[in-house]
């Protein structure tokens, strides 16, 4: 049997627009030959076609998940947003258990995650709903804001943080502001994660500000864009074992490292000081004992599973940055290889950013 190759060109798309379109302007003789000599079609990779909200741009995780599933998979952002609309969000047992822990211990509820309308790792309306929930139960609440700049313009966070702080008045205080480069590393650059951890958990950061917006504007003056804003302390704090943390990012890959440091008592990449009651918005890791607000959907008969059932073999190849996409996401959120599946990981270049 001849081998069959499924090659995913991440970020490669088709558009009638030529100006500013690197693909249309490039010399692509091989692709042109494939297109002219072989059957072909087009697929939509955004919005409702891939289970996102109408008009929302697609992303790598969503694309791999839908391709691997062979069907529309309603994304976590849609599931969570619909639960806010129908009110079930405010009855979610994982959230209520975090609040119960805080009330029992007279401690603090910490809300942390990416403050962004980008919709790739989080969505800004979700933290607004969590603030509403915290207010309903009158619990002491602190926010730790991660800044985007990759799925949003590089200097736009001051707008989103300002909107958030307006909604926090009388309900919560800002604890930390930090760029996703530090708080959401996924390439095991633990020195980055440690800087975010020290600020969020221990209240130790290189900079201080009087508000979240001031923290962002100070970073702009230092020449930093949103993604790279160094950890900044706004309100003095320390996270204690008796506290509760809700991590409101719904995408797993960039939430894992900070979660390990907060949850795993055998964590050894750097010293940790607290293991609070922790709630993850979605299931970030199969091997960690997590309280999960929106557990994963069970996708059966994905592309890889079907190949395995047919007694065929498959090889998944990717570099570190995309390894989770061709394994975990492509297999519908499954960590373990299927029978007959091999994997090759090619280490990504150790560069500061792409």
C-alpha cells in the first residue's frame, strides 16, 4: 500500500485579495502544480463552520480539531458563552465549589487568565461573568490579568484592561498584570513561567503600578508590547493554600505550565509556595487532578482512531510548537497514541518568539 500524506500548512489560506497577501504574492510552483493537475476543493476555517461564534477568526487548535474529527466540533468558547446566556454558568458546580472553599476559609478568590476579545485562549465576557458570580456570593476577589498582543493588536491591552477595571469597581481588585509571553509559555521555558508565578502567587515582581491600566501604559513607555509586558504588581498579595483560583483560559496548551506549578505537589522546575483550591475552565491535562468547569466532549471515530480500527499505521510529525496540534487536538483531545500510531517530535528552535 502506498503511503498517504496529510500535510497541514498552518496559516496557509486562499483569498482573492492580493495586496498584503504573502501567499498570493509568493512564487509557489509546487502548490500551483498540485492545484492545476489534481482534484481540489476549499474549506472554511472560521466562524460557525468550525464551531466558533459567527464572524470569529479560526486558529490552529480549532483547525486541527475539526480536521481530525471530520465534523463540526463546537468549541469551548461557544459552549461557555451559551452557558452564560442560559444561566447554567452560574450554577456550575466547579465554580460553586471554589466559592464555597473561599467562604468556608474566609479567604480570597483569584481569577486569572488572558484578558482579551481574541477568542483563541479566552474571551473577555467570561471573566465578566465570573465577576458577576463572585458578586452574587459576596466573596473577596482578586484578578490577575494576562495580556495578549498575538491574537489582538500588539498595543491594545490598555483598552481591554480599562473595560475590565470598570467592571471590577466595588467587586474586585487587580493583583497582577503580565504578558502572555511569561504567563502562558508552552515551550518549557520555565524561567518565563517562574517570573509570572512569583508575581501572581508571591507578590514579587520587577515593577509596581497603581492600576492595571497604569501597568500597561508604563510597559508601553518601556518599549514593551502587550505580549511581552513584564510582571507588574498592582495590589500587594500572596496566594495561600486556603484561597481558590479559577483559571479562565479555555485553551489547554498555554495554560498547562502555570497550572502544573499551582497544582502539582511534585513540581520541581522551580520552588513553589502554595497549592490553592484550583478550578480549570477546561481540562488542561489528563494526568492532573483538576476541578474542571467545562470538561471535554467525547469525540469518537476521529481520523486517527478510524485508521487504527482499520488495522493501518500512522505517523504524526511536528516540531515542539505544533506537536500538541498534530497529536492532542487532531485526536479530539486524546493524549495517548492509538494502536499503530507513532510520533516524532522535532525540537523547535530556542528563540525568544516567532
